[in-house]
């Protein structure tokens, strides 16, 4: 195999993307392993504590195609699940050291992610192709990204995981 057909997922890549995430206003950064038109989206998502992921769900035309799968490769992530009214109904800690390292969400599940450790890296897998205007259905009642209230909300969510 040549370098053009082989993409290494290694510590050097984690460090590069984590460095960009730390410099990003959003405190997170994706590294796509797919092309925008691919039928399967697969990417690394590096999150830093303080990043705010507004609760959302993924819905697609085909039944079951709005699933999303996460596996933590480095660090620790909190996953929060919400009902349609915005009530947090479940939380799950995913940690590269285990015991739970990943999960798959069913289509239409409102969720958010919380970075619980610096330079946390997750591998994400979901149905493609990427549809920028229809990728997320945001849950009402939560602040928009970048608002002061979003900072407060993220801090509150992180405390749910005793961080």
C-alpha cells in the first residue's frame, strides 16, 4: 500500500487535530476520513473541555439511517440523552480506558457531548452523504453556540459527570 491509499490514525494525528481544537473558538475540531459525497461519514472529532455541543438529533429519509456511533480513542466524553421536552433522561461516560468506550445512538435521539478530559478524541460513524443544511435537528430551549448561556450550560453538564 502507498501513502495515498493509507490513512494512519495515530498519536501524531490526534496531537495535530487536538492542537487545532485548542486554538479553535469552538474548542473542537473534526478530521474527516470521508469525502463529503461518501455514503458513510467517518471522522475523528477532538473535543476540549468547555466546548458546547447544542442538543440535536439526526434524522434522514431512510428508516434507521439517522444513527450515530461514537468510540472514544483518547480521553473521556460524556454523552447526554434528552427527551423531546429537553429533559436529560440518561447520561453515559465513555472513556478510552473503559469500561464503556463507545455506543451507538438510534435515529432521532436528541443528544449532546461533553468533553471530560483535555484532547479527547472520538471516532464517529454515521450515514452519508453529509447534508450541511439538514444534518442536525436542534432541540429547542437550549442556548445557541457562542452565547454566554451556552458556557454556563456546558459547565452544568460537565458537573453531572463529577468533573
